[in-house]
C-alpha cells in the first residue's frame, strides 16, 4: 500500500493541477498547454517520484505501523515543492537569474530536508520496538485477574465508565502499554494505571487523557521503575462533560512496547516551512512590498463573503447528518424545559419568546421567595432551596441574562427553515457566528489596511489574518464542554458579539471612505451595532471607535451637511429603535433600562457589586499584567490564577494579561504612529483602543471578575489594534531600510504570539479536550509533544 501511495498521490496531484490550469485557461479564452509546458510538468513529476522513492523504501523497511492517511501529506508536500519551485529549472539553471537561482536551490533543499526530518527524525517513537501481544478478541479472560464494571465479549472487553480491571502481563519488562478499541467515537477518556508485584499493594499511579479513536494517544508510557511489575490495575473514566462521549468502550487488544503510527504532521511542517520561507525571502519581500498591493478589492470582498457563506452552508449540511445531536425538536415538554442537562438557557429563551413571555417557562422553588436575599448562596443553601445556576432570578421568575441576539439571528431563521420543527442546539449557536466572525474579521483587516496605508497589501493582510486567527482566540469561541448548565451559553453571545463588531467596524470604515451607497451601509452598520449590544451589552463602549470617523465626516462635509445627515437618518432611526427595544426588554424584566440581569444571576451574590476607584488598579493588573504559567510539555503555557490581597470581585479564575503577548506590545505605540495634524481621525481611532480595553477591563472586573473566557474579547480587540499599528509602521517606512526591521519584528512577534494563543486553546478551564473536533487537538498537540508515549 505504501508503494501504491508513492505512485498514485504525486500523479494524482499533478493531474489535478494540470486540470485546474487547463480549465482556467479555457475559461479565460487562453491557449492550452504548449509542448514545452507538458515537458516541464512531466520532469517535475518524475523528480517528485524519484525524490520520494528511496524514503518510501526506507519507510517500508523501518516502520511497522503506518497511518496511510496521515503519511500521505509527505508525497503531496514533495510534489508541491517540486512543481512550484520548478525543480527542472533549478537543476538545469535555466530562466532564473544567478542570485535567485542560488536562493531557490537552497530553499528547496531546506524544505526537502525538512520533509525527511519530519519522516525519519520527528517520528522517533515510530521505529520498531519489538511489540508483544498480551491478549485480543475473546482471549481477555486468560489475562484478566479481576475487574468491575466490565464484561468479556467475543470481540473483547466492554468497559463502562469507572470500570476497573487488573491484568497479568508476566515477568517481562516493558516501556509502554497500548490499547485498541472497536468503532470508538472521538471522545475524551482518562486512564489511571497502578502497578503491583504481587497484588498485595498497588503504587506508581499515573493518569493519562486519551482519545480511543486516535491510535497514537492510546499508547501509554509505563513509569520508570515499574516496567517489571507483573500486575497493572487500570481504571477507565469516560468524561461526561463533553459534547458527545460514549457510555462504554470495547477494548479489543492489549499489547506492550508498541511503536506509534508513522505520520506526517502538517502543523509542524507547515509552521517550520513558513519560518524557513520568511528567512529566505525577507529581503525580496521588502523590495517588492508594493507588488503585493495589486488586485481588485471588490472581487476579493465578494470572494471572502462567498467563501464565508459557503463555509456556513457546508457546516449546516454537516449538522443534518446527526439531527439529534445538533438540533432540538420543538415544541418542548415541561420536563425537558425544567431539565438542566437536556436543554440550554438559549433553548428556554426561544421557548419563552414563542410563548409571548420574557421569563423562562421553568419551575421555580417557592423557598426562594421567602428569602430576604435569594442571590446569596449561603441563604439558599441554608434552607435547601433548589436554584438554577447562572440564571437571573427576579421577583419569583427566572430570566436569561445573556444577550438575546443569538436567538434572533440564528434560532428563529433555522426554526422557520425547518418548517417550525427544529431549533439549533447550543453548538450551532457557537459555530455559525464564529464562521461569520472569521470572514468579517478578514474584511475588516482589508479596510483597516486601506485606512492605514491607502491601499490593501494582500501579503500583510493575509498574514495578519492567519496569525491573528490564533492571537484573537477565534477558535476559543466554540467550546465542546457540556455540563449541567451547558458551557456554550457563555460562548454563543461572545461569538455573536465579535461577529457583529467586525461587521460594524467594516461598514463604518466603508461609510467613512465612500459616498456611494452611504445610506445603506450606515443603516447596516447601525443594525450591526444594535445586535452587538444585544449580544454583549458591555461592548456598547466600542461605539467610541467609530466616533472619530463620523466626527471627521461631519467636519469634512460641512458644505453638504444636509445631504450627509439625510444619508444618516435611517441608521440613526435604527439605533434609536434598537435602544428603545433593548431598554424596554430590560425594564420589563428588571425594572431598569440599564439592568440586563447581571446583578441577579444565581451563582455569587452580585447585587452589591458596583464601580469603585479601588477596583481600577487590580483590574489593570489582571487584564494587562497577569503573567503566564509555563510547563515542560505541550501546552507549554497556560493562564495563571492571580489572587491579590486587595482584590474586590467574587470571581477570580485564570487569565493572561495582554502585556504578556509580544504582538500586543504594538498596541502601546498606537498614540505615536499617526500624524496628529494630518491624520487626526486615524490617530484618535488608535488612541481609543487602549482606552477601550481598560474600560472593558474595569467594567468586567467590577461586575464579574477575571476568567479565561474573557480572553476572547480582549485579545480580539488587541489583535485588531496591534495589526493597525503594524500596518501603519510598514507603510510609513516604505522604501526605507527600517522596513526590513519592522517586518522582522512583526513576523517574529506574530509567530510567538500565535503560538501562545494556540497553547491557550488547551487551557484547562474552558479549552479543548483530546476528544474534541474529531481528534484535531491531539493532532496539533502531537506536533510539539509525543502524547502519552514518552520513550
């Protein structure tokens, strides 16, 4: 199979490439491939096959276990390298100037060496270790000494959660133990191993998280000194706090000294390749900086929007493969509404709106009405009252204090499209706005590039988007944690808010830049802002970022002030109507237009929380200066928990201050990169960003506290501000020797910061577990660490 892969993948890769080029040329009315082009293509294909033949022979001889799907990128990588480096030219030295020829040859050699290192060096745990089989299929009875919550079947050993079994491995000494599972779904499972020489006492306890569907995570290192112990007691705990986990597992095989499966990790190779290419082409990129500013922005915008909606459509089609998982059948019975584990608060909010009410249609413990302060945990615990965690309780009813925008934007359209039968579960309410937020984030970067330099530099913008995807914690908008109160209810409004913010600022910049269609764009911008506030009310302060542009418009168009105001009237009406509706929504629930339920939530007593001077300094320390925690394995960094003697908030969890992220240090140059006389609105816009971040930090600390989840909003705004500063610095140093230094500093800080952001996605508080995203977290983790097999 390996040799078949060696031939089919390069040939298929070149066939697809040729087909795409031919189709494009026919669509453009150009002539087809010439004879010389076919010859060049054939030479490159032959080179790819020749370069991969010897590695394939070595792979076949040296590695007993090969994941063909995971290893196939090796052939695609070398095929891509041979074609786009035009290796036939590099060998013959034709058509390339001498200096560029040397650079390309060295770059191609470096990337090919990287492919070999990835295969034969980075896969050091995949070499044969002399695997020893203990048992498989119906042979478990001979090796099992004792077990609980397990059942021996013909196919293997069925294990329920908290199942325990003891195996007798004999007198041999081994370095690892490996499991095989039958048809196991991607899930998060914990295994605890204990060792004994004679069953009298077990010691050397070690825990591993693994994903039964991901083979390399099911190989567990035996601690040094315990390899010779005869008996191993194993406890299996299936995590029930994730989105989808099985109730039991079928273990079909146990063996020792198993090598990992050989694979080609694209995350590792891609990251190193990017660094290599940047090092080789830094000087040419600086010299040809202006060449990356060519292109039709309109077509690019349409392309980005099309891809965004296409991604959303593909995801929605994917959800149809498992309707029970992704959707909730409507209407709901009362038992389901009352159950904390069977529907989320957003499902209850939709149900309340459908019934023409604002309070949730759920059972309320009458004991709460008898308490003087029902929001005090000590009070409701003292009388044994039952409460709904993180629901807002007020005057005998429960309310949703999270913004209603996700229900308005996604639940109702999906409900109508389904013919009134289904509403989306909480996972869809996280994923869909994240998809749209990603597309709008890229569009916003395009407009910010225009704002800062007058043109769109596509190389800079796409680089900022790719790395900014991680520095802005975009993927943290979706959590797969599913406990008794659905962790996703916190992420859905954040994802929705960032989606609306990016669209709001993108449209604001279009209104500022062009007159044509201003009325429509301002109306859409106003609607986006209203929905932003309806998602996360505390983000109302982001309106400050738009103020400099509208003030500048009014000043610049004084002579046509009437026409300007006429174009703004529809948008202003939307803002007034939206503010009125949101104020009424709050007042009818909590007797205050400014109270959205934060003060009445049932977790900690927050009725006495207020804004005070003594909270200024600790909020700055937490949101700007809180340090990282460092580890010797991936994730190498995580959030730290900082508890100060003068802290005055009820909720202190992990966080990392923005000053700890190298790329965000550009943020503090925001007041110095623009000419304050000629670029007043730009200077004001950049100056407002750090002020906005402090305001958000202060209000969040005062009314809530510190939590890893708050990274998402803060890092998103910090990424946008730092990107603006970097784009402005690159533009102002255009044609100067200092541009090379700025580009180098920017690239290094982006790489380091995005890597930190990647690590933070695995934070224990609310990050990825090994069973999420069909094992993607393990694939990423394996790029930097050898999972559970440490030999």
